[in-house]
């Protein structure tokens, strides 16, 4: 594709992403948007006071202020649009901040796709299109929350890792990576699972591009130092304001436990993993479950997604076994490579980064379940949204050269059909409103 055609494709994808998100903005009531009442409390406080709340203000806010002790960076886009769109009730204008996060995620998916699918113009468009049409992501991008911002920042962090792998670990990318790590930490802690990926990417990029040990350590240190310089002042402030609660999570958990009469005791990993309902809710809510995980779609939609994943897994293992038999899979860190082998190492490092991102996000969600920090909600995997979808698309095309393109078309179709069915379903349930509450 020429540069002009790529720019046009990006604009069309962003327009499509915007258009499918706007109806949800008007349809979803606040009582059907998970925890929006709590996100709304923080946003309104920031809009009205131009400062984060202190311990007494959080206590006075009651259950609605459950997120008041957490870092508020994830709400800044929502605050911005509350001021940019005067005259509208802020319960509506704040939601536009989440749409912005969705558009940034699609942008990052487009740029990542251009690197990892450089030799396949079809998949270069398929990945950001799937991100744009993913039903649950569209839903999350249409109400006020910190998830949309965290997902956007994590996607940009993955993009900086890919750029360093393919183009070299320049110092400006190391500094930018650190800033993104900090912004993620100040937005939503569940997205921190993606942070280790950038350090792996810097290590891999330094090796591939023949950096010395000193140069590699300097880049890693610059990333860590940039993150700490931005984060530490806020966490120090939190420790002073919330009686030593650096992260704000202890205050949040106490409020949450009191409000919902929930235990804070940890459970075993096995007790979580053996729950069939935990896996079912996680799978379904990653794709499309609305409200407080109570509005499920007909089973056919989830079966379609399950078949796509099964085929993708089969395709991935088929491709790996073929590469092993043909001895075309280089092992990173075992040897330096030049020319074609070097490009192959870049691809392998990129896919290892995506795989690590998806694995760590799932592990983080499991950790939250074990420590009673959250249930099996698919949106907690969205910081690795691009990684999950890229792996699925790769697996679909890897199974068969002849049928791969049609399998990808089918997967895009499943997303599109599910999205528009969901839109009609929610409209039939809630109608249209300007004030979400």
C-alpha cells in the first residue's frame, strides 16, 4: 500500500470506529454501565474542584466514591470533554472521553498491524477493523470509565515496543515508554500487566540491533526512571492523604467490601480455575455481555467466537509444527542474524511480545480473582486487546493458505453481526437518552 492509501485506510477505520460507538453513547443508561456511577463521581469531582479528592471527601462520598482514592489520570480525557462540550449534562459529555480512548486503540492497532503483518495487506486492515468492531470494546468505549484510557495507553505502549523491535531502540522511545508506563499506573492497575512487555521488547530490540550491554542497560534504566519520576510524586501524595495507602487500593477495597458485603479474604488458584462459571463468564464477557454481566446474547454468537478461537489455536500449532519440521524458526537470543534471518528475528520478537502481553493480562485477571479484587470480567483483558486479536487472526490464516482469508472474513463478520445485533437489542431495551441517569 502507498502512504496515501494507508492514510485513507486509517481515516476510514477511525470513522467506522466512531460511528459504531456513537449509538451506544445514547442508548446505555448509567445503571447498565458497570460501575459508571463510581467513575462518574470521580469525574464530576475533578471537573468541579480541579483537584483529586482527599480522604475525608472520599469518606463523605460514600459508595459512589469507591474509586476516589485511586489515581485519576484515566479520567482526564473525560474531564477534558466536560469542558470542551459546554451546555450538555456532564453525565453525557464525560462519555466522549471513553470514545477517544477507543479511537486511540484503533490507531495503535493499525500501526502495530503494519509492522507484524507487513507482508499481508489484507491482515494489515483486518486487525484494526476487528478492534474497531469488537462488540464488548465498543460498549466499554461508550460510557465513562478508566478502562478505555488504560486500554489506549497500553496499546500505545505495545506500539512503542514494536517500533523499537523493528526500527531500533532509540532513546526517545525509551523515554516515551517510561512515560506511558507511568500514565498506565496512574490510570488503572489492571493494565500494569502489559508493562513488563516493554522491557522484554527493549531487550530483544537491543540484541537484534546489536546494542552493547551498557547501551541496553541505559535504555532500560531510562524507561524505569521516566516512569518513576512521573509516578512517585502521586503515590507519595496518596500515602500522605490516605494514611500510608500508597496505591489507594486498601481504601478502595474497604469501601467496596462494606458497600457490597463482600469478603476480602484470598482464595486458592485452584478454586478459581475449577469453576466452570468463571471461565464461561470470562469468555462471554470478553466478547459481548452487557449491563452488570446479566444481558447475554443467544448462544450462537458465543459458539461462533469459540469456533474461531479453536480454529485459530489449531492453525497456530500447525504453523509452529511446520516451521519446526522445516527448521525455519530461529530461536531468539541464541545467535545474532543478518538480512533475512534478522527480519525473521524481529517478527519472532514481535510475536513473543504480543504473546507475553496476552499471557500477563490473563495472569493479572487470575491474580485479581484469587485476591478478591475483581470477577471474571472480559474488559480487564482489554489492555492486551490488540495482542489477543492479532494472535487469533494469525492462527486463522496459518491453518490453511487456501481458506485462511475466508476464515478471517468470517471472523470479521461474526464481530460485525454481533455488534449490530447488540445495538438493536440494547435499543429495544433502553431506547435513546441524552442524560444517561
